[in-house]
């Protein structure tokens, strides 16, 4: 086993999605145009990728069309949530 640094999402996406996510972690709030210019990728491809990533909860989108990394570090639906130990059952 090896512990990987960073959120799980960073290790399960690849290609353009990984590049977009890495860029937005450095420059949150970028537009698809800014992302495509920085990555040297086709603007329409980046726009569609951002739209799909937002639909998959991998990015957050503002009404102004700016994108941000997800707030949470977990990837929804990847693993079931583990319930906490109730305080009454905590070892003393």
C-alpha cells in the first residue's frame, strides 16, 4: 500500500480533466478561455470538459462561468461513507 498525496479525485481523473483540475487548484476561478490558453488546449474542448466535470461534481461553476476545484476532498460515490463511533461506545 502507498499513501498518495492530495485528494482522491486528483488520482482518479486523467487527461484533460486532470490538467484542468491541476490548473484550477493553482488558479481557482478561471474561465474556460483562461484554462485553454494556459494549457494550450482547444477552447471548445476545455469548455465541454469543464461542463462535464461540473456535472460530475468534480468542479464548481459560478453563474458567471468561472470554475473552482470541488470544496470537498472526497469523491462522491467512490466509497460508501464510514459512520463515526458513537460517543457512548468510545473506548476510555
